[in-house]
C-alpha cells in the first residue's frame, strides 16, 4: 500500500498547487493599482517603501501598477495642490483602479480630499503614516474602504538601547527638523524628555541649517550621543540631499543613532530601526490581501530590528556583546580566516597538484636561464649602441645605483667605467665633476622645465652647454626599473641662437635708426621757433645795450634761457628714445604714448593730421617690458598711418588711439581713415622682407611685430574697418 499512498499524496499536492495558481490568476486578473507618492522620485524614504511593494507585486504579471509623485517635500502650497488636482483630473480621467495606495501623510490627505470626485468605491491603503483617525476617515465617508500600515518610530526603545550600550552617557541630543511630519513626532519626544528627566540631560534640537549641526558636532564631546529622527529641509525650503546628511552623520564626533534604515551603512552607529524595504514588502502583501477581498485593517509595523555598525562601535568604544536581545552587526572586521577563506580552501583543494607545481618551477628555472643568456646578448648589443652615441648617458636603478653607461659619460666625469658601476654617484662626491652632476640632477628633480640646462667645463677647459633629460624605465622581461639620464651637447646650437639674437637686436636698432629721420625732421621744426626767438632777443639786446637798467638785461637773459631749456629738453627726450632698453621694467603706457606723440608732434601738425587719444576710465595702464622698444613700435605704426594719410585731403586726416582693459589684457588700437590696406598686402604686411608704400602701410612692421611679441610678450594684428586700417596691440598684465 505504501507506493500507492505516496503516489496519491503527490497527485493531490499537484492538484492543490494547480488550483491555487489558477485561483491566484483569476483573483488578480487585470487588476490595477494606483500608487500616489507624497514625495519625488529619488527621495530614499518613499523609494525604499515602493521598492519593497514592487518586489511583492511585480511577480504577479496581471497586476498593473501606476505611480504618481506629488513632490510634497519641495512644494506644499495650496496653489500647487490645486494645480496637482487639475493635472490628476486629466491623468485619471476614464481610468478605473482596484486599489489606491497612498505613501505617507501628504498623499493620504490628498486622496481623502479628492476621493468623491475622482473615485467611487476603490479601497485605500495608507502606508507610512504615523497616526490613523477613524473619525477623519468617517468624515470623508471612507471608513469601510481604508486600510493602513502605520509607521511608529520607537524613540523610547532607542533611548533604552543607547543607555544599555553607553552606560556613562550624560547628555542625549534629539535631532528633528521643522517639517510638518516632524510635528507628529513631537508629542513622543516630549513624553521621552519627561520620562527620562533626572536620569540624564536631553536636549531637543529643532534645526533647519545643516552647517550649524556640522559645526556643533565637529568636536568630541565626552559622554554624549545623538538620536537622529529626520532632517531634510533648510530654512529656505530647499531639500538637503541624503548624501549631505550622511556625510554629517559619518563625520560627527559623537555616536549618532537612527530610527530607520536610510542611514544604516552610511555612518550611523545603529539603533532600533524600521527596515523600509521590509516595511514596503509588508505593504505589498497587504495590497494583495485587499485585492483578494480580505477585510480592511489598520496595522502598526512592529518588526523593528536592532542594527549596529561595528566600525562605529569601535570608534566610540561601545560594546554590544552583552546585549540579551537579537541584533545584527554590519561592517564587521573580518578575521584572517574570513578574509582569506577562499584562498585557504583553494590551497587545500589544489594540494594534489603541488607535484605538478614543482615540475612547473623546474621548467621555469630552465626558462629563466635561457632568458639570462638572451639578456647577456642584449646587454652586449646595448653597450655597443651606447658607446656609439656621442651624448653622455647612464642608467640608475630605483636605489640610485649606476647600472650602466656609455664611455662618453665616464669621460665626462674623468673616471673609469668599471669603478663607477654598482655604486652610487654619491660614493664619489670628492670628484668635482661628480659633485657638479649630482647638483644638476637635484635641481632638475626640483623643476624639470626650469632646470634642464647647465654649463660644464670639460678636461680641456672648454665650456660646454648640456640639455638634461631623465626618464623612468621599466624592463618587463627582467622586472627591473630605474632612470635613464641623457646629457645632450647643445653648445653649438646655443652659440647660433646667441648670434641670431645679436643679429635681431641689430635689426631692431637699425629699424629704430630708420625712424630717426622722421624724428629729426620733427625736432628741426620744433627748434626753428626757439632759434628765431633767441635771434630776436639777441638783436634787441644788442640795440638796447646802452640801457642802464639791469632788470631789463636780466629779462633778456631769462627769455633766452627759457628757449635754450626747451631745446635741451627736446634733444634729451630724443636721446632717451634712441637708446635701447637694457632691462624690462613696469611702465605707464599712457606716459609712453604721450612722450612719443610729443616727439613727433610738430611733424604731425605740419601734415594736418588730427590725433585723438582716448583712454577708458579705470584702465590699468601698467605693463612689464622694454619701454623704448615699445615706443619705437608705436612710432612705426603711427608713421605708417601718417604716410597713408598723405593721400587724403588735408582736411580729412585722422588717427584715433584707444586704450582699455579686456580679459586681463591691455588693448591698444590705432585706427586711421586712409582707405585701408590692399587685400594682397594684408597677409604679408608683417613679413620679414616685406616693405611697400603702395598704400602707405608696410614700412618697419616686421620689427614692430618682433618687438610686441618678443620684447613685450604681446600680440599685434591689423584689419580694415570703416574706411581705414586698424592695428590692435594686446599686452598681458600682472593682476
């Protein structure tokens, strides 16, 4: 009979299971649930609850779930709720739901307000509210349609557990915010303060500024702890992100306990907490019961869990070993066995294969010998190659020991290569050449860009200039690493560069001398007037010589000296201009421009040219460079403009100069109305060998560009604009 009984029992079980599945499919066929979330997507409290609900509901493929977000943490005005009601009227029109789930109090109150207009007989499941009023449900006519899963934070239980593991506590801070939800918690907090009055000090903090909390708990406070309830909005109504709050809890210098699971594993010491995902799963099961037509009920969530962070307990020296209640530890420090459990199990598993491992090691030794032979050949090749290179080169390993070099390097130090290998350069510090090389490398390591060039006097008393380059190397075959140092002889290149610089300076001076004719012409015109004055004064003095009045003689002498002083100042100004600048200085651009215009003033007036200097208010006029060379480049541009303007009618000759700041630069524009530059000349006007008077521009502009870019660290450009040419000079300034 036994076989028959087993077969019958199995068949019966299968039939019952099949009936159950069919019944479930029938019960939930085409069911539709509307979830109205009080908050926004991304708010971890409600997201965790919804995640738990979805894990229960989603396996039932015949249940459709629709989620709406009210965003009540960020917006709570009546105008917003009225607009939300209008929006839902459009969204929910012609929609039929089998269950309405309201997440937290804002959604529950909203559903009650709109129930008569939006719904008919749909059941309601309120999830996460702290208090439930049958009177309120009856007022809205839904007392027989509402189920609820209440969220009760066990503040007293948390205080008890804090006192148990922290018996020396003298002060407890309770942290809450100023939100509407916080008001429902305040009666519990008041009761808590009264119950524990006299046992230790309790300070209730209702704060809306996270920075104040961070500062308050940034220092260690002996025998103190905090119970964190909630803290989300600042005084301006802006939500703090969970990461910001988690950083505050993690960095606080006193243990902080919590009442829900949001900040577990994020810095909280622990507490008697509501597991929000488990809370959501229970909500999902209640939803299935409602869809299954079971009776409505109001349930308080009591499955609170004691959870503690092992690392935080260690930080504040809080023991939990003696607790008589079940608890869970997270972030535990693993034992050696736990850390290496996989490796230890692996070793025991592969023990039979150790013999093959030994054979493999023998083969590896053989292959290594072969590699050593290849390495010797490679070293011989490298040695030949290195000695063929004229630049001094040497290798050091990671400890600074010289591994190899070419003969050129040994010759540079005046040593034998065999004496050098296997030792550090510091071992030969008494050698002056070695001492020099060590200092050069040390300076290079401090700043490789600035200190990569040095002078060296060889054994023949000849001065050499070397460029230093050092690179890290790693040989993958030998697994060795270190540094390769190369000294490149750039003596000839530097001599050529110096010669080019001399030639360029000569060309600059030549260009300046080319302008001297223009300046002499201006000085000649400026001297004519005082010379005529001096001649007239001298003649008048001659004819009135017989006059006995000494005061009149003194007047003649004073007039003559005034004219001579003017001529002396003029020639001194010219002398200062033609002398090249010896060094860079800080100088005033306005002063330099006005001095230059004063030198050529007579020549400009003689040619009926109107110059207008416009300097924008509050302009920083100080630049760093060579003042006289800048004046020369400025003179080149003005003289080019003057030559171009001579083609204009003498009544229409203008040069406009503007000075202003832009993007930490000093901008100078020189614009004339001479008709502009020929398009063919525009691209080559700054060329080294370009010079033309076809349209008045192009004389000396190559050296102008060299001066602005090399001497003044600036940029110069030209363009045609409004019937003339405009030169733009941009100079960098120290801010």
